[in-house]
């Protein structure tokens, strides 16, 4: 007897992918393999397995990728100070390339003819997933339900769920949920009242940060250690990448740090509004810039700042595996071996203050910068320097 074809579905166990699982079974004569990448999202493995088995799924793969996600995807972005449109720390964008890579690996292992994802037809994630699929498995078919089925709205989706006995989760107010994506780096919340930018985001939509007003009335301090450009310790204690980011999320979140309310320009050409929470990532971004300020030369720092908007846009658009991103990453990492030391931060009601920067680097010279008289800095050179730039000003 000839075995069924196989489809590997990126499966969260939530509403959208449960509906997609049922829809794939109805419309394709294929066995569906459910794949879940554990990258630090709020995850209930028993629930994922239970929901998938309810539909007769035999192969359910849940893969722990937290350390890989932080070390190989988040940390390179931190080194590049990547922020899309000046504020978005790219928490959703950076997760998709890893999920796509591992999903294709599973498809190849089980000789699946297709992969599928739950990204909507109006979003960026469909692009990010599919560019990743193409890079690692160009011959594997891609099934994007949101672009081909007749469920054209959230209302249609809920009706389909009801007709097929698929449970619909509720938000904190007992209503159908917002569109939420989360991982170890961030949480994003979209849809419903947030779609109209005139509406203030209700406090209950925030998942991992308290409001600054409700944060403690007392300072918190945290020291982050760096080696070769990457964070390695918190408070002097060395931690794995996943544990380090998780610890910083807790520290920053309880101090009301890491909230962004953003109307962004999507790659596909429309504007959208989202609430992003990146507590630990915000601390890392501030601390990394601080340690670079005392370890890197001006030219290197300014070159990184020049390329950052393009670097961030490539990641946002799903070009993580592109030659252009690889090329920029080499520039970002050119002198990362010099970025060593520690930064102490003070946290208070949503604010971050740099308290100290410590390093053995000689890039910062106390003797040269001192207001006291010294022989290490030749003041007579300054007049020639200014005269040179006077001529350059009019050239």
C-alpha cells in the first residue's frame, strides 16, 4: 500500500494553526506532521500534543531551540543594534528564519513534499517563512492557507472553529483573543481595538511588563558582562544565552521597561499598528552600545551606525539568509573581539540609566581626556586640525 504524502505544519497548538491543521486534512490527501519550535514562547507541551492528537496527528515534534535562538539569531542583532524604523527591536522578524530552517529540516527527514505556515495574507511573516523555506528547501512545496482558502476574515475563522469543535481561547476580558506572537526575545500584540491608531492600548494587552506607574518605587540595578561582543553574565554570574535573556526579561519587565507602541510600514506595502514588549532585549541594546563606547574606535562605531537601518530592514523583510545580510554582519562583527567588559544599569519606572562601564580596553584613555595638564595630548595639533577643516568647509 502506497503511503500518504506528508505535510509539515508550523504548529503552535493555538486557534489559527489548529484550524489550518483541520483544513489541510480536509483539502489534501496527506499526513500532517505538526512541528513546534520552542523559542521561549508561553508554551504548554501537553496542550499542543493533546490538540494535535485530537485531529489524529501521529507525528508531533516539539524542539527546544531557546539557546540557539538567542545565541545565533538574537545576539547577532544586538551586536548590530538592529532597530526597524528607529524603535522596533525585530522580535517577530528574527524568529521566523530559525523556525523555517528547522521546519525544512524536519520535512527532509520525513520526506515530506510540502510545508505549511499560519501567517496571514496581509502580514510580513508569510514572506519571512517562505524566504527561509526557499533558502533551505527550494524544491519543497509551500502551502499558505490564508492566501488560498475561503476564510477571508477573523469572523470566518471563528465560524469555522465553531463548526469543527475547535475551542476558541479568550483574552483577559473574556473576548476572542488579540493576535499575539511571543518568544524569549519579545511579545507582540495586534488587532481588535489596536487596529485604530487613535485608540490608546488598554493596559491588559501587555503580557510581560508592568506599567511604569505600577513599577516599584525603588531603583533596581543590574550588571551585564560582555565577551567578544556578546553578553555572558548577569550580576557576575555566567548564564547560557537562553537563561540570560530570560533573567533580564524578568528584571526589566517588573520595572516597566521595554514597551513600544508602533505604527510600522510593512514590507508588503501597508501600515499596521502593534504593541511590542522587549524588556530584556532593551537592556541588552543599551548595555551593548555602552560597552562599545569604551572599547571601539570612532570609525568602527560610525560605520555600524550607517549600515544599521539597512541591516534592520533586511531582517524585517525576511532577508536573514541573504548575501546582503551576511555581508553587513561581517562589518558588524569586524571588531567584536574588542568588545569586552561590563556595564551597570539603574532601572526605575521605565527608565534606564547607565551607571558605569568597565573594561580593560585601551580605547578610552583617562590621561588623554583629563582636564588636568598632561603630555599625552598635543594641543598644538588642534589648530592645524581646525584650519584643515576650515578649508574643507568651503571646498
